[in-house]
C-alpha cells in the first residue's frame, strides 16, 4: 500500500462529500462517495452513519475489493459491498457515488428511465439514464445490478429501482459530476413532462453530441 496515495484519496473522497451536500443530493447521513486507490486493489469510502459535518480525511475508511476493512476506525458504509462489486468487475472505474437525490430517485421509484430529450443528456450520458433492477441492501446484489445495467452502456448513471442513484467515473470527481448532472436533468425532464410530451432527439444527433462533448469540449492537456 502506498501511504501517500491512500492519504491523497482519503482527502479527495472526504472533500467530495461536501459537493453532495452543496448540490442538495443527500439528506442526513445517506449517500456516499468512494474512490479507487491508484495502482492498488483498495478503495476509500465514507464510514457508515457519520454526519457530513463530521467527515474528515481521517474518518474515511479503506477497504479491499472484497469490501473488507483494511484501514480506519469506523465501520464502512452499508453500501460498501455494492461499491466493491463495481470495482472488481469494472476495472476502468475509479470512483462510485450513491445518492437518493429527489428527482432522480422519483424516476427510480417509478422504475422508469429518464429519456434523452436534452442536449445536456446526450453530452453527459450518451442516451437515456437507465433503470437497474430492484435489489436489497446488505450484500453485493446492488453492485451486480449496477454492473449488469451499465456495462456496455454510455451512461455513467443508473437509477436502481425503488432505491436511488449510483454513478461511476474514471475518478471520484467524475462520478460526483455525473450524480449532479443526473439530478439536474431528471428535474428538468420531470418539469417538461408537466407541460406536455418532451421532444425526442434523433439517435444520430445524440451520438454526435456525445462524441463532441467527450472528445472536443473543454480544455485539453498539451501534448
């Protein structure tokens, strides 16, 4: 274990939990962020039942990819098994986020995917935000549903039926961004449906928008 990498990931994951609060994605102690430690079969995650105001890098816990506690004074999040399953089965994933954000979770309660009717959705999600199966908390059943739904899908977000949102990313910050964007578009599409049926976007246009956003938009590192 590289102590510096673990320390840096503890700080990153701790700091990113503040973004969940700032963006109104969580209530009380629900929700969590985790991050894979680069080059190690380890990840850092929020401790179970600890309030957001009390979170520090030192309160974060380190687990192996089977969800076993490796380092930390607290019990890991109750969602640890789900995060661990994702990391074991999607090696490209470096961050996982779980929230019960209001609008996105309302779609999950209906078991309904959020249709891709906004250019922002095409950009970030490459299509609809899909629904995953119902699964109980306590083992890796939720993780299995996340992986089954998102493998081969361009969306970094899944609405687990009757539960809430899980997002993935190349690192924890990317997963948090996906959670923020998921709630934003879920709210917008909900409002649009109160006014009538939202207009669809052609698949070819979704593909072009997604490719531009993923490969052209923003600043690029100099070569």
